[in-house]
C-alpha cells in the first residue's frame, strides 16, 4: 500500500481537535490548537513517525492554562512532503515562520526525540525573543549524528532500523512492503536492536502500519540514517549557541554489554556534554531522569509529562 497526501482516503482519519493549515511559502504545515489566546503559548513538536495528535492527551491537560499549538513537521501528518529537503535547518526554519506568522508571540518549544532536536535548533537559532524556553523530551542529541564528538552515533544506536525502514518502505512509500519490513527485523537487524524495538510495544503487530506511520514519509528515516538530516547542523555548535533556558527529560536507556550498542535515545555521557555546552553559553539546564519511562512519555504518561512541563515553566519568569 502507498500512503500519503496523494492517497488521503487510505491515509488519514479524524482526530480529537480540528486541524488547520499554515503556508510558510515553501510548505503547508498542518496543526491543531487549543486553549485561550490570552494564555502563554506552547509549541509542541512531535517525534519522527509521530503526528501532532500524539499530543492529544497532553493537550487536554494543558488547554486551560496555555494556548497550545501542536504541529505536523514537513513529511509528517498532513503537512507537505518535500523529497530531498528533510533537514533540521529546513524544519527549524519552518517553525520560525509558523511562530512569527501564526502564533505571533513568544513560545515555549517542546519536542520529543527528533522533535526535541528541532526544539534545540530553535533554542539556538530562532530570532531573539521568539522563545521563552525549550523542553527537550528524550532528544537524541549527538546520538542522531553519524560521527558525534561524544558517545554513540546513529549507527551505534537506532540507525540500522532507519535503514531498514527506508529499504522496505521507500521514499514517499514508493515500495510499501510492510510485511517485508516486519519479516526482515529478525534477519537484518542487530539482535539487541531487534529485541529493543520489540519491547517498545505492539506497533509492528498488525497486518498494516499504525496510523502514525501511514502519515509519515519514510524518506525521513533515510535522511537520518545517511546523515543528510543533520549534515548542516552540528549538534555541539548548536548547543553552544543556545539562548534560552532548557529542560531535558531523560527516559529509559542502557548500553548493551555484549555489543556496546546504545538502547534508548541518549546516554548519560551525552547529557553531561549537553549540560556543559548549554551552561557555558550562559543558560540554565534543568534535568529530570525517568529511567522507567517510555520514549514517548507525553503519550504513555501525559500526567507526568504535563507536571514536569508546568513546574518548569513556572520558574521561567522567576
């Protein structure tokens, strides 16, 4: 099956909040919003393979006290596909245009995983005054680079999985061999990585992809596996340029003793270097560890996610 904007009947379903679009000039970004316009603004940035509605449970808990904007990045959800143009710089600039043209006031940027890396990009490179702070939720800083200066790189972590997605699904779902992808996991992935992915949940159990995957351009996976997504965005240089306070929540991770492979998004070593670079830039770095939490805490445990976010935001103006 071939999914995407060209096949909307097979791809999209209705969600709990109405969807709107914003034209940046290059792409049309799909988003949902809730909450009063006179409350502080939050920008929620989903992970790779996640659409805005992964935040629905958290949005319900936030909407009384914040104006919440949850956005589909280019190549995800109902936003525009851009073959050959999935880079952190492009995605970060999409959100700069979104905030300046749609939100029109300062935001706290909150992103999960690769969305957390984009929140880091905004915390470094957004125009002055656009951000009040940035929450990096289990973001793979350094570990999503091909050759990071600290710790495990992409191919010592989840990179082989992204390569497999690209091989069996293809850019813009041009191959679409979901069954072949499922069968290849045991045969083509490092065993410890296959085991870790199986422990992540039932997302590979069905005869067809989960809804979030249908709404995702698999070229994203190729861009990260090959390094083209971050080729123009050195993480150490970016973190040394951060201009706002940062919260980092760190979820389950470990290094497999036999293979040396990183399981999870990012290691303690890499977090220590994040802290060093951000504090040397003169910014706060707040940290909370949730070693039993799933990667997508805002969905699996929205109450804890919202409590962390609320408590931290309350300190920004102190």
